[in-house]
């Protein structure tokens, strides 16, 4: 499986993911989405879910801060130094980690027609 690396803005937090889709294919990362919940709307980022076994935090555990709200099930992680949101553990699929696509190194931002919408606002 292809792997990709990512980093926050200051570089303290780094991670890697493995995904079935290759960067050379159309809709390279697949399963891209935005969420319309109150938090994600404010973050305005594009996310890519991967199974937790396909996510590795390679450095910066000590720099990560975690934000939980509502039910407290989802864990949103960001760098305490530069403030960039890097990833979160999903409430609706706790065995998945969604990463901030903008943090991936060398991956161009996807076209709007490649991004789905998750109705997080409609969850209880």
C-alpha cells in the first residue's frame, strides 16, 4: 500500500498513513470529506479516514493537545505549538483516524468534486 507523510506547520507533530489509493490515480486519496458539525465547520478542513492500524504518529506526541466536546467520544488533536489540527479519532467509527489532508507532504489539494460531506450536524 502507498504511504504518505504529514506534518503540522511547525514540524513538531509528524505522522504517516497507508492507503489503498495511489497518488498517481484520479481521486488519489479516495474517501475525502468535510463535516458540517459546528467544530469541523470552523476548522474548514478536508479529511481522509484511515483505519487506526494504517496511521502512525511518528513524532510530537508531547506536543499534541486533544479537544473533546459533546459526547466526548471523538478526540481532535492539534499541535500545541503552531495550533494546526492534524487528525482525530472518529466518533462514528472509533477504529478510524481521520487526517487533515492539508498536512500531507507533497499532496496537492483535491478538487471540490472529490470531496464528500458528512452530516455531523445531524448526529445526536
